[in-house]
C-alpha cells in the first residue's frame, strides 16, 4: 500500500500534528506500507520521502508556511519519483489539502482526512468570532469532499456532525507508554527549576505552543495570584511561540524552559506535580495524554479532546474554558490536598495505559483497507451508531 500524506510541516517535534505523523511513519514502516509526504516545510529531513512545495510564510507563526503549489506540479513530482498512491491522507484543510483532494479525484483514489485543528475556536482568541459561520462553512465544504474524516475526539465528532460534516469516523490518538511514564521522575529537573525548594514546591506544568489560541491568557490570570502569594507553588512552561514575550511579562515568576523533547521532556513531565492546560481548541490533546501517562493529575478546559481524556474528579478536573476563578480553584484544591493529588496521580497513570499507538494505528490500517476495497462498490448512505457519526461507509464500522 502506498500513502501520500499532505501536511503543512514535517519538522520533528513541531507540534501535535508532527508527533502524530512520526508515530504513523514508525508504525507503517514495519507494515510494508510506503509513505510519502507532500509538505510546505520539510525542515531538511532526509530520513523520509518528501516533496517540498512552494509556499509563503504565515505572519506571526514562525516555521509555518502556506502552500501555493498547484496539483499539476505535485502530480509531476510524484511521477518523477514513480510513486503511485493508493490513498491520499490530508492533515490540514489549507490550500495544500485542497490540492490533495484534486489529486485524489484525478487518480480515482480515496481521500482521507484527519481533523487535527478546530479552527473555529481559534477565531475566538484572535477577536474574529464574527467569522465563525464562514469558517464552519469552509470546513464543511472541505471535509465533505473527503471520503472519510478521522476525528480523535468523540465530543468533536458530535459537533462536526451537527455542523453538517459527513463521513466522520472516531479514531483517537495514542501514546508511546514507554516514552511517557512516571518512572522518568527525577530530582534533577526539579532542582534545576526550583533550586533548593524542590522538596517544598508543588510544580505546575504547562507544555505546548505559546499562542493565544491555546487559551494561555486564562492560565496566566488564574495562576499569577498563586505564584505571588504562595511559596509552595511554582509554574514551569515548556514551549515557544509568538505569545512568549507577552506571557513572560504576565508571569515573571514562572520558569520558561523553551522547547524540550525526548527524555528531557519525559523527565519534566514525570518530575512535576500538576498539569495545567487551558486550551479549548484541541482536537485531541496529545500533551494531556502525555501528562496522564506520566502520572500527573490534570486541570484542563472542558472542551475538545482534553475533555475526553480527563474524568472530572477522578484523574483531574475539567473547567469551563473561560472561568478563571474555577480554573484557579481546581489548582488550589490540588495544591492544598496532597492525598487527593496522590490518588489522582495514580488514576491518571492507569487511565493512560490503554491508549497505545499500536492499537490505534492498527485500526487506521483496517479503515484504509476497507475504504480501498469498498471505494468503487459501496458508496451508500448510513445512519448513526456508537462509533461512526453519520458515516456513509457504514461497513467500515463492522
């Protein structure tokens, strides 16, 4: 089987999409499946087969670019590489994704999309709420041209169906439980961050890009009074982004560590005490799952993918996305109740152990195979069931 993935960037560790693509690549390499990436940013990678297309820089988003290449150019490049795809898999509803849909029609092959980013919620954080109907109309147009839309959150599946997007299939993301585990806990990162206070400080951890659509302003407003009035609390922020300078000004007491990856990131997770993640724009919440697997109780926005991962009062707390007081109160409760924090940490760890990537990606391959087999014969309409939200390919859920 040959798959062409259309994605904005394949830079290692760039964001959640890049992490998912890495897992797909590692898994399919051992399954006699050839993958090729059509991308606007290859970041000089030579370990994967890729076509880097012409693109324009996206203002204020360093490292992100918008494709301006036409489908004909991409088709010629594929022909030069003698790569004839069986399926096209889209990872962004941008211009590059539109080119992918056009190519799938030319080749007469299925086109699958993964819904990684819920753009309508981004508009709320940039003062463009009035564009919400237009954004939803475009997403409906884009995804309804795909044969299947893989969505990693059941909550989001329901929302997309309500918006009129068809062919929606629930497929969660997974986690490498050997890479994120409470066994990585170490005194070293705690000491480096909080010095001699490592035994008396409760470390709050945020991991993610520093962009306003992650709702980080709410986190700043919620945590700032605690950092100024409590000696037992410290905030560690892992990540970079265009909002970093302003966030540093809002949270001068916080420890900004920049981008971290690999074992260093695993140790930071496992060596912290509480994960705080206010984003209401996540389609899945990879970092939330990584935190749970590392044994951290999580305080998250009750929205998007994180809402599916956190059981309120069990392995963490879910808070209304715009409620600063409630977000702060949930953190305070975990700061003050050490026993509750320990119980939630244990439940967090166990709740993540069932989410291995192997099981998730095996399911993806089954969906690929069934879609290929029935693509010509079974274009039928079907109703809803527990796992397939309005998918016209009802046979895929058998």
